[in-house]
């Protein structure tokens, strides 16, 4: 059965939308990784400056503690976004396979 021009445009739109979402998601993950890396560098600079590396020490730098927490939160977000990326890639494959039919 042939698809109408409107159905073809709809499938193309869905495909383009999924590709755009995937591209944005990858860019977000990349940016989060960069920021987390910067925060980890900031933590090590603060720890070296003060000379305290134990996060449970009473004099552990507050800046290092908060930067470490932010980096950990970003890593959690990255893991969640990677799961979302897998789902989106699967959805994109489905849209591509239905378009070929």
C-alpha cells in the first residue's frame, strides 16, 4: 500500500525531530562532561592549596566540597541522559525502519 504525500511528510518530520533531539542530547551530555571535568580540576586545586584531601575532615574546603557535590550531580545527570539517549536511538531506529517500508 502506498503512503500518501502527507504521511510521507509526517514520517520525515518525525525522523528529523528524533535526529534533532538526539543531537541536542549528545551536545548536553558533552557539555555536562566538560563542566564536571572543570569542577574536578577546581576540587583538586582547592585540596592542594589547603593540603587537606579527606572530605570528612573538619577543615575541608567548602568550595571543594560544593564543587565535588555539583560534579557528582552532573555525573548522575549524565548517566540518566545516556539512558534517555539509548531510548531515543531505539525510537529513531524504529522511525527509520517504518519509513523504509
